[in-house]
C-alpha cells in the first residue's frame, strides 16, 4: 500500500492544543482547509523545537526577501483550541519546514513515526501550506501551552519541569 500523502494547500487555520491532566497531556497538531481537517499527535518537545526552528527560518527568509512584511504571530486564544473530530491520522516522528517563494507560503511537513522494523518509505506525510503569520501564531501559542502544564516555581515563578528546574533565584541550584 502506498503511504498516505496529504497536502492542505492552503491551510485556512492551523493550531496545536493539549488535552488531558497535567503531566499526561497529549499534544495535537490540527490543520484545516475549509471544512476538511487533519489531526496529528505530536510531542511537546517537537512543538518547542519547531518554535525555535521556525524563528531561525523566518529570520533567514526575511533577510533574503527584505520586501516581505513581517509575520505577525498574533493569535486569539479562543480560536486556538482543537475542534472535533479529534481523530488523529498518525503520531508524528519528524516535523520539517519548507518555503515556497512564489506564493510566500511556509510548508510544515509532518512525517509519521514508524516502528524500527517498518519501512520508513511507508511513513505517511502531511504537508500544511501556511502563511508565515499563521505558522508563527501557532508556534507562539504552542510555546504558551507547552509551558502551561507545569507548576510554577515558588522562588522565581518560572515553570518547573518534572525532572527539576534550574532556578535563577537559587544561584542556579536545581531544586
Ligand atoms: Zn525557580
């Protein structure tokens, strides 16, 4: 069977969201093209690394194309929550970024996580064609929800990870 390949081109709305109790949350990436949606399961660290990668990528694009307007990254929280159907197509193994200069669209490429004994060529692929602002908004919101699930440190008010936390108020000692 050929692997599933889907292009949402262009995306009308894209978001990430987390469902579940703190520490056990499942993160989702959901893209819409009008009434059609694709929902994928992602890891929190994938959202966080995407946010870092995206900022570097946007800086490169804007440097090479100085006439482009800056991507805004603003979002309305009420519009950034997952919508039914929450019926994930696959769990993401890898997220990548591309850019189409002709349309000024970013392409978020999600590749399915495959088991070690599975042929990687059989991994499903979804490409979300987004504006720079859509993806920056999703990414900013992603950073926000990734941080929300963690309790705040009583000393410095920064979110703490379950493994511990490098507290600036305690001269960098972990507690
Ligand atoms: Zn602290």
